[in-house]
């Protein structure tokens, strides 16, 4: 009997504890996925931090920061729904592996250009490669999100797996910027990009070692927009997706201005990296909290409570009189955005049927990943006219309005259901 069979037998014994904060890691396929993605996402965050800092050095422009942040929106918005169809039609494990090889090549090219060995690097070079990254993510993210349930032998572990996924993402978000700060100080942005290229090998190797059952093939004529039809027929889930879009556009996108905030507080690359690190610490804490408590807390309470706390933390950032208070607000916003994000993601994944999960999560990814860079582009332009603090305040007000609309609709539906039962 293999160790995995022993673990499965132990889980099935009467009286054996079935749950724990790391329950999903008892499944070998998910464990491989977790470790490989942790390394790769740390590399991705190194590249994100270095890319923003490089663009700021080249241009000293909030508009260019927003432009680079928004550059991946167009290919992502145009292609992610088809990426979901690919994830439903072909083995998700292979789809994800192909995208990681392409991402490795993209990061390698960025590293070579950043050395200015061939030609002097310019901001538009970074913008084009950011757009290439959007193209890659259009196929990678739907496959990645839809793959998670296939890695679990017990589907009731899905909420724990999603919480752990967010935890590892945010652990990497702490490690990546911290490492980027060291590398940027001692070396340069090109080194960060090169290390990110190497990190993709961890995902590729982990995917090769997974042993998954043959996937169920979907009909070749399966409509690409079937996921959208499903959401349209489920208004409660559609509202969650819409609220995530508002959070991405008016909440997550505020990170575009962190280099400008760092400059306002008189810090350098290390100070900017510290801001990203503190935000990641809060997010990792939020992920661990949900891994421990997600099954005991009301899902909608976490969605609306997390979103409201996220908006409040961003308002504190916009009003922060000093760098330490700004760091504290980033810890709080990191915690809140992950409580909001994980709870929303879990709600959608739990409701989506297996044969539609790729296309439903493609729309979820489209809304999130598409709205965030568009919001980043807009806030960069807005900040150049109003100042960074006023731009953030305007975004917080828009986000708060979206929360209020969604909460009102949810409470109205709940009251109507209560009356029908009465």
C-alpha cells in the first residue's frame, strides 16, 4: 500500500479528524500544485515590483505606471473567454503547462531587454511585454482555477484549497517583493526578471509529476459563452462576480500608485518594496484566517464585510499623514481584500458545475484581471490631474457605492425568500 493510500484510508477511519487548516495539502496533487505555484508566484511578484520600479525610473510618470498596468487588459479581455473554453475542452494540466513555458520565454526576453545590452530599454518595451503577459494569462488563469477541484480527492475540501491557494499566493507576495527589494538594491531589475523566468520551472516540474485521472472531454460544439448564460440565470452569483469586478477596478488597482506613494513619503526602492511586503503580510494573515475559519463563517458576511473593510483601509491610506500609518493601512487592506476575494472565489467555484467551471472561472478571471489594469490605467490618469490621494478617495467612494448596491440587492432577495417560506 502506498503512502497516499494509507493517508486516504486514515482520512476515512471513523473518529479520524477530517478537517484542519491544511487539510487540502493531504492530497498529493494539490500539494505539488501548492509548492510549485508558491515558487512561481514569488518570482512573478519580483517581476511586478521590478517592472513598476523600472517604468518609474524611466518615466517618473504616474500615467506610464497606469499604462503598463493596463497594457495586459486588451488581450486578456478579448481572449480569456476562449481561454475558458480551451480549459473545458482540453486537459487543464497540459494547457497550464503550455502557458508556463510561454511565460518563461516572456520573462527571459524582458530580462535581456532590461540589461540594455541589445538596445536601450524604453517604457514602451515594457508595455508591449505586459500586453504579452495578458495574452498568456487569458489561457493560464481559467485553466489554473478550473484545475483546483481536480486535484482534490475530497471535493468538500474546495473552500480550504481555495483559502490555501490564496495563502500561498500571499506568502509569495510577501517573499517576492522582499526579495525584489534586495535584488533591486544590490543588482538590478534585469536580475529580478531572470529569476522570475527560472521560477516557472517549478510549476512545469510540479505539473509533470501530477497523476490525474483522464479528463472528461466536452463536446466540440460546446458554446464558448455558455458560462455567461449560466451566470445570467443565477443573479446571486452574478452579483458576486460584479462586486469582484468593482473591487478590482476601484480597490486592487490602487496598487498602481504605490511607487508614487513611496516617493511622496520620501522612500526609495526598498521603501516601495516594504509597502508591497506589508500589504502581503496582511493578505497572508487573511488567507490563514480563512483556512482556519472559512467553514464556520457565513460566506456572504465575509464577502460584504471584507469588501467594506477593504474600502475603509484604502481611505486610511489616502489620508495617511506618515509612512508608518500608510504601512499599517496596507496590512489592513491586504487582510480585507483577501477575505473578500477568497470568499467570493469560493462562492462562485462551489456553485459552478464541473462541465462549465472553466468558462465560468474564465468570466470571473476576465472581470477581475480585466477590470484591475483598466482601473490602474484610469487611476494613473486621474492622479496626474487630481493628485494621488484624491484619486484614491474617488475610487473608494465608487467602490463603496458598488458594495451598497450589491448588499441592498442581497438583503432584498433574502427578505423575499423569507416571505415565500412564510
